[in-house]
C-alpha cells in the first residue's frame, strides 16, 4: 500500500484497551512512559480536533476501567466508548467499526494495550479494509519483548506504519509556528520529552 500523509483533516484516533488492568501487563516499556504518551495523543486529538474512538474489553473483570486520566481528558469519547463483551479483535465488533466509519476519516492512528493482542489484530484488519494505519508503539506495550517484536513485524508486513508519539505529532502539526503547533510544542516540552532534554531548550527543531 502506498503511504499517504496523515493530516488533522483525514485522521481519526483509536485508543484500544488502555485499562487499569491491561496496563499492568506492559513489561517491554516503562508503564508510566506508555501512559504519558497515551495522554499526549489524547491531547493532540483535542488540539487538532481529530475524532477519537475509545474501546475497552470486559471492564468488570481483570481488565478494569479505562485509565482515569484518559477518561478525564476525553469525557465525550469516554461516554461513547465501545465496551466489548470479550471480542479480542476490536475490528470484529460491529459497533467499533461503525464508530470508525462514522468519522469519515481514511487514516487511522492506533495505540493499544497490549500490542500483541489488542492492537495487532485491528490494525491489520483496518489495513485490509483499505484504511491507512499508523500504530503508535510507545503508547502501546506487551508482556514479553518477543511477543512485542513479533506483533510489530506482523503489522509491518501487513502494511501498518509503525511510529512514535513525537514523530506522529510532528507529522500532524506540519508547522510549529502555527497556533496549534505552538500549543503542541509546549505539550512536547511539558509532558513528553524527558527533563534532561528540556533543560536549556525552549524551541524544537
């Protein structure tokens, strides 16, 4: 599939199973980093007015509710979240797919917990349906490095573009000097970049 640029006009944000229980399964990355990047994606969507779809699985069991900060940052998306009864591949849930189609967006930004179960299948399924998909790997994670690596390879082979939070933000912003760019640059320095990088820097690129 030929890659076309993701823009704030053609993209939708899909955050899959960032639940208090599933977050505990992440071992390949620091959990606080994954949560920080997930919340940054939520903020990016708000600033750029990108539609967001949240989904969860079996909230009443081990997985638990979506992380509190995500629900607080995206209250409307939280209220409209797709609560799956147990379907592993969110793309097999007709309510989830309808929500995606209702955005009328052709480019999907996805992150999910865990990468090796909750993200890999819908990402590949969406590509097969003709969507352009980017998977944000530092807002996702797995219990084992091997399963994470294999899931990444499987997505890549299927045509999913693997990316990171900063890379995605820069792609969507396109110009740091515009008002949204200034706001998101401040987000990077206050919530994404590590403190040792921030010291002595107040502009990006």
